[in-house]
């Protein structure tokens, strides 16, 4: 999965854009996916310029899958939406 494919998935499944950011950086209270200065893929929760729960991945595909899994968890917890069989 690529970042472009992940963006399409989120849009098709009506994931609110205020939950995530796919360009990295510091975005208050969002799950973010981006690249580190060392060119590794990162997934983390951004809170006041802090990267909480930072996970680094060697490939875009691994990072996108992890991001998708995290958003699925949030959607289930907040909205009660499950995507069984889509993860």
C-alpha cells in the first residue's frame, strides 16, 4: 500500500480528516505518517510538537499498513465503526 492508496482508502471509508495527517510534521492531536530526517517512514501521534508512540518502518508499505491499523482502532473506539475483513 502507498500513501496515495491510503488516502483514497480513508476518503472512501469516510475517515474524518481531523484524525490524521499523511505529510508528517507537527499537527495537534492527529495520527501522522511521514519521513524522518534519516529517510525512514514514521507513524506517530502528534501532540504539541511531540511525537508520541513513534514507530519507524523501512518501507512505505509497512508504515501505511500500521497507519491504517491505528486509524481503524480509533474509528472503532470513537465512532463504533468496524471494517472487519478490510485490515
